[in-house]
C-alpha cells in the first residue's frame, strides 16, 4: 500500500443523519466545541510514525 486517506478529522454534520454519526479521528463536544483525539487518532499516528502496520498493537 502506498498511502491511506482517513475520511474526516472531526465528527461532522451528515446531511441525512445530523450529528448522530461519530466517525472522525477527533471527538467534538457540541456544547463547548472542544476537540479530543480518539484512540483511533493515536493508533493511526503510531502507524504513520512506524511507516508500517507490522508491530503496531492497539
């Protein structure tokens, strides 16, 4: 594999489902607008740093 593009950085508004889907790398608190990296963001960061999936455990 040469590269990978993740769909979205932050949970966002989906036209058919509003704010219900939460699939971004960072969670967004809708009342304060605070962004918090999810475990998947940290995992993807480790994959990027290692430039490989080998040896990457949760």
